[in-house]
C-alpha cells in the first residue's frame, strides 16, 4: 500500500513538472514584441529589456504592485492560454507615474487582444489616436498628461469600454455624440480640460454610469434633465463645469447616489433641488449654486450623510432641527448664507462646523469667541459692535488705529527689506477654523480636501523641497497659507482712508521641469471688501512660471476701520497634481499701506512739536516710581485694604460673568453648612449650593489662610470669564462682600478625574475604555482651545487629574485657572516663577521657570498615562530608588511591553490599538525637550486618528539600572494588594522661586463632589 502511494506521488510530481514546463514555454508572439518596440519608441519608454520575454513578468516588464495611487507602476500583462498554453498575447499595458515625454502611439491598435491602456501621470502630448477604436478596450486612462485636441468620435465604436479617464489634460472642443454609444461605460472622468458646448443628448443612453466627473471645463447650457437616466450612478462630481443651473428635478431619480458634488453654477436663483429620494447620500456638496429659501427638513433623515457643504448660496431661515439626528456627520459647512435664528444645541456634534458669514441671532455674541471648539463662528452673527468689528473678536474699542498691515502668510515672523516686519501666521488651521493671530488681524479658513490621499494641510513650505526658490527676498515666499475652499484675512482697528493692498504670491507646490508634477493648474478668485476684483487668477501663469514671485496690487477704501481680503476656490484648476488635494487658494504674504499720511506722522513732522522722546521716557519712569512708593507706603500703613485693592483689580477686568450677593450664596449653601462642603483645595473650601431657579452650583470660597488667594482669585475670574468651551468648567460669577471672596461654578456631579481613578475602591467610578478615551480627547481639545483657539492664548500651568472635573455624562472639564498665564503671541516663552504641581511640571519649567504652552503639553502627557493605567504619577521611593509612572511607561516602552501599563481593572475590555495610540501620544508629549513635543491641536488630530504618531524612542540608559523594571512592577503589585500603603496626603499646587527639583507623594484626593467622602476622611 505504501509502495503504491509512493509511486502515485512520484507520477503526480512528474505531471506537475511537465505541465509547468509547458506553461513556462509560452512566449509572446514575435510580431507583438516588435509592436512593443514601436510603442516604447513612441512613448519615450527606453528601459524595456527585450532580451527578456515581455510576458515573463521578470525584469522591468512588471513592477511590484503598489498600494499608493501615485506610485510608479510598470506592468505589461499577457494572456498565455492560447494554443494550448504555448502562445501569449498582450492584454494590458500600465505605465503609471513614469514621466514619459513622448506621444500616444497609434501602434496600440496592432495588439489585437489589448484591453487596457493606462498611461496615468506622465508627460505625454499629442492627440488621441483614432486607430484605437479597432480594439476591444475595457479601460483607457490618460489622467495627468498634456494630451490636446478633440476626443475622436471613433472612440464611440469601442462598445466594450467600461472606463474612460481623460482628467487633467488639455483636450478641447465639444464632446462627440458618438460617445453615447458606449453602453457599457461605468466611469467617465473629463475634469480639468477645455471642453465646450452642451452635453450631448446621446449621453442619456449611458445608463450603466456609476461615476462621472465633469468639473473645470467650459461647457455651456444648463445641466440636462436627461441625467435622470443615469439610474446606476453612485458618484457625480461637477465643480466649475461652466454649466448653468438650476439643478434639474430629474436628479431625484438617482437613488443610488452616495456622492453628489455640484458647485459654481451660473444662471438664476433657484430653490433647493428635490433630494428626498437620495437616502444613500454620504457626501452632499451644493456650493455656490445660487440656492435660495430654506433647507428642507428631510435632509436630516438621510442618516448616512457624513459631509454636507451648502456654503456660498443665499439660503435663509433656521438650520433644520432634524440635522441633530445625523450622528455620523463629519463636516457641516453653511458658510456665506443668510441663516437666522439661534444656534442649535447640537451644532458642535459634527467634527467640523463652519457657520461663518451668516445672520444668526446669537445672544451676547461678544461673549463667544470666533472659534468655539470645532465650530467656526467668525462673522456669524447679525449683531455688530460700535468698534465696527465682528463681536466674536472681543474688540470693544480701538484705542489706537493702525495704518499698515504686514503678514507672512503661513510662515514665521520675518524682517523684509531690512526694516519691514511681517507678522507670523504659522498657527495650525483646520477645515473650519478662525484664528486671531495678530494684534489687529484674524484669519478664517473653510474647506476640506476631498478625494485626498494625504492628511489635510493648511500651510506649505518650500524649505524642504529640492527646487529651492531662486528669487530676491525668497524668505517671504518660502512659506504659504493654503485652503481647500475659502481663506479670509480680516484686519480691524485700521484708520479710515484709501489703502494699497499688495498680495504676494509664488507657486511652490508644482515643479518647473518636464514631469507630471509641473502640469498642475491652480486657479482661484480674489475678493476685497466683499467685491470680486480678480476672477480665475492663476499664480504660475501670471508670474511667468513656477517658483516666481508675483505681487497683485489693489486699492481698497477703509470706512469702518476694517479690511477684508478673501481668496476663494471656484471649482477651477487641477485637483490631483502632483498629488490629490493640490488646489485652492495659496498666498505667501500680505502688505497693506496707506495712500495718505497717517495723522501721527503729520503731528510728529511739525516743527518743534512735542517733548523729546528721552524726556518723555524719563518723566514716565519717574512718575511710575513715585506711584509705586506711595502705594507701597499706603499698603504698609493699612491705608489700602485688601478688599479695596481687589475691587479695583476686578473693576479693571472686562468680566463676562454675573455678580452674586452674599445673601444669595448663603441661601444656596444653607449658610455654608458643613453638610454642603464637598471639597478643600489650596484656594479654600468648596460648597455645593442650589440657586432659587434650581441651578446646582459649586461655590469656591477664599480661605483666610491662603496667601495667594487674592492674586489667584482675580486671575481666575479674569481668565475664565473670557473663555467658553465645552471642555472648560463654566464660571457663573463671583461674590465680594465683607471679607468673603467667592467663585460660583457649574456643579460637576462626578467629582474630579483623580477621584474617579485613584480614590478608595468603594468611591471609585467604573470608567470603561470608551469613557477614558473620551476624557483624554476632551482634555486635549480643551487645552488646544486655550493655546490657540480662544480669544486669549493661555497656559494653564497646573494640568493634573484633580483639575479635570467630570459632569453627569462623564465629560471632562478643565478647572482651576488660578495659576494660568496669558501668553503674548509675539513671545517665544515666559520667564516666570515656578508654580504648579511637581510630577506634572515640564522639566524646563520646573528647573528654569521657562514657560511655554509646551509645559501644558507635558502635563497632559502625564495625565493621559494616568487615564490609561489608572495609577497616579506621584513619585515614590523604594529601596533608595525614586521613580514615577512616566518612568515605568518608558521602561515598558524599552522592553516592548507597553500593554502592561493598561489598568488591570479593564481586564481585556479595551481596544489595544487605541490604548497603544494614547500611550505613544503621551510619551511624545512628555519628551524632555519642549521642541520635540507636539502642539495640543496636533495631539487632538493624533488621538482622533487624523494624523499619524511620530515614533517615540526613549532613552533610559542614563537613568535606570538593570532591576528597575522589576522593582516598579513589584511596587504597583504591592499597592494593588494593599501591602505598601503610601501615607494619605493632599496633592498641592506649588508656587516657588526655587529651581531645584522636588517630588511629592500623594493620593490625589483634593476635591470631591460628594460630601460623604469628606465626612469619612475627616473622621479617620
């Protein structure tokens, strides 16, 4: 039996060997080899190796399959099943991203079995050979070349064709009606050419179309109603096609649409098209389509909708309440309409919401900053203020007008031509973001790069590119700000009069060579003071080439102290060269100068006018010294009491809060009853109270023992009264009567994050993984708001788990702004006395008092590790060793055991990839060097998976010995079993002038929102 099996196996292997030899013997017919030589010569393809059989798949006849759409592909594919597997025929030629510079070969027609011609992203020119019509082609792609002329009508004979991609070329003329004979056609891409005329009526027969792109052409006529015949259509993209509206009612028949994008239509105003049947939509863009009237409620029933852009129309009424049910909404753009009414309470649910330039009825709009979390509210309110600016900018008056403006768009602060300083404009923007960047200007960006293979970007730099700018004053053009749709620069507090507006441009994203990267066309419109002054502006065309500077000069009249410059993409130009998402406005710099002599210069030019500058400085300094001495003596003698001083300080603040009476607070807290006491911090005790209207509050009372109380009291009111964000605790008001100094906050039902994580087991909250991740992202968003999105740029200085409170839904709220510092936009850092909590302070701050927003980033990284691990970062000593949670994380990273850091209480109920992401972000945030820490806005993007996380390479060789990992692991295991108790001490925020490194033990139980815990603690 075994012998039979052995013989069978032998003959089977012999059969396979013979069969394989027959297959491998199959070769390409010599006639087709010669055709390939002709094709290679015509294309300029010089590296085909004809000593190897083209069908062998060896050499350069087939490149490895590439995952990225812009990777070079070199593939000749054969079918070798002819003549009993002895003969091959070429069926596909794909030469992608080769930068071939020849012409399109008519010789393709000599390959009778050819089904695919893909010459995507090359530098080919010439016309499309009509000889190709003799082939039974399935796919033709000439995407991204220099093909010109008309589409030959003979292509209509290729009835087998399923895909025709001619995007990003120089084709022209009318579309041949014969293309309507391509009844099998599923994909038709004609974007970014120079086609004219109407869409042929014969296109109504293309019933199998599922994806059509027609944008950036010069078509005429209206969008034809015959598109209702395209019942298989899933994607329709038509930006800046040249056609006119209205959108035909027949669009309602396209029930399979998932992606509908139409923009920049000519023609009359029209009402919203009937889309109630399109229940599968995921992306809906109807931008600049001259739409009027209300937005229909039924859109809120399209639960698959993720991106909705209705910007730059004339839509009015309120935002439909049904939109609140669109739980998967990622993008909502309603920019540039006439929407009214209050803001819906769900408006922050989408990842990005842009409501700029509308007429919403926002109560007290001056109390809202222009950027509320992910919502852009720039110029969204009907109300203005007497300074002539938009209320959200927070400009109540302009004490001194400016008479010039200089901005290095997308770049750092620079001095140009030796004496002109251009403001920095390098802050990270976003798809719906407004930034008040300079002292008298702001920038607002709207737009997301659709069809992009890369992460959205909003600035671009030439500094790291091989094609350096060869021009005078290149530093002004090295960086640029870019936008996918609309970019607005808004100057305020300008002196009224006539100005020259100089807009500096240089195209730095295309190349100046003979490759496909040079074939891009960037086209956008320029508006000044809301008037269209330049249509279809092409930087490279105007400048005479790529990498060359061009300055466009305009005259603008400033009458209300404000100047508005808007650059807007209107659907023109290429969108995928050199890679997806290269389109839209790009600007290098802005300079604005008066066409008149400013009043101050007039005064100073008068003969004998004024006192010498040196004398003025001396008088001011002497006067200041006298005032300081008088106030110092008065304070020493008790002439100026604590209360009077504090009142004067508070009167100098532009408070956005209410003032409570002491009687109101006593009634709310039952005369500060001990039963209402819910916490005790460095500031003083905290009480729970209930106002007459039922609002539950937390009352923070200044302790007479607090030496820093007054300063922190005024600091906290001044800071937080100007801030509004879902992830910051809300300050209702304050009270100053008698010897009482009180802050009144919203009440947080679930105590602090520290209590939730570190309190005794019976008082701990059970935080599941999704909640921990939500808390982590929420803290990051709150800090991003403080650092760059709020009206003020603020460094908190004391981010820790006790200063993160949790509401009833376990949403995080950053609290305790007593130590916060304002950060001047022009300063690189603040040199200040050290204040904060040891274990959470960044090294450069704790040791040298060097403070930037990166100090908060470091603290956030520590808190993120605590959230993942459920353990405090409090430093501990074991056997003459000192370590912290961060030390443990670094050691585990080095050993490749980071999952050991995850809280054991979670068991296996967490997502490993999300946990690893948060840990790696935390380690990046706690880098010893502030230069290598990310910004908080970048942290948010990384945590939400929108950008990748840089690899963290810990260096622990100088700090840890061989046995330290085991020692730390033993310590935490003992803690878990209760064998190694740390004495209960409160975590204290410290203010000191010393620069030595200190450590502290803590169980971090400094604030609780439930009195039972404190009663138990006081009874021990």
